[in-house]
């Protein structure tokens, strides 16, 4: 079974803090993704990575950065958290870049920025 | 216009009913299509891929109409455990998925 884990289920931070969200997958997947999910807006892609040390901007990268130093780990960084970054953050991974390949999601981190 | 549009529901149906969800997408170059299921406060999980010829998995049938840019999901003999939000998902290329906002299904006894 594919397992994608995220470092925290719930996180509360203050405005201006630097926030790290960690994601680890155990199936040697090539691709990893970060999404945020908000009511009425659905899931939106923030950043993704097809390989170690490689990153691509998604649809809403502003205010975020990422790091992929090892194949199994993909980190999302909020350099200076703001209240509009309060959201559910979901990490996903997939094996290859085939169009039909499945993305597997972690359990999500619900981040609240006060 | 949203890239992927779904009726948000909720659809309230009794056990045993048949229910259908529809979805439209705007990018005609989209390559592949999926239905994901998301339970309350859980992560999305793949329910089924959608192929041009239509495909069936037990009580679930998915159809794709590329000409109309329309995807459907039919659930027969609804179970209480089918209560969830169903996400229509379109792959616009190179694993870039675009998600609909979901259709909520409530199956009652």
C-alpha cells in the first residue's frame, strides 16, 4: 500500500511566523505535489516536483516555497504566514508522469494562522 | 468560468436509489479524467478513472463525452457508506490535476 504521511494533522501559527509542512512518501514515487483545499474553491495546486531538487510552480505559488532534497520528502514553506493562508494543506505523490497515473494523498494538515 | 464545474449538491437519496453526478470541463486538450471520493475531514482517494468508452466498477459507472466536454458518474443501489463528496478531476497534462469543488452525497436509511 502506498503511504503518504504529513508531519502534523493540526497546526496553529501566528502571523509572520515561518511555517514548515513536511510530507513523506514510502513508495519511491517520482512526483510529489502540494495542494490547498478551501470551501467553495476545491483543491488548488501550489507547487509540484518531478524529481529531487526540482520544483515547478502550480496555480497559486505566491507566498509559498518548497524544498525537495530527497526523493521521498517534499516540504512546503510559508516564509511569513498570513491569515489568508489558513487552510487544509494536502500533499500527494504519484509514480510516474503518465497521464493516467494515480495521485495518492496524505491525510492533510489543517493550518490556522492567527 | 471554472475549469471543472460540478453541482455542489447535496444530493439526498434513500438507500437503494440510483444517483447520477455530472461534471463539465473547459480545457479541450485535457488528457485523462477521474472521479475521486472524499470523506468528511479525510483526504481524497481515487474512485475510478474515466475512459472514452465508459467504464464500470461494481455499482459505479463512469462516462466521458469528449465532444461535449462532459463526465458523469452513476451510482446504483446506493449504500449508507456511499455518503461522501465526489470530486471530478481532469488531468490537463503532465500530471497537473484540476479538481472540481465536489458534489456532496447523503444516503439515508
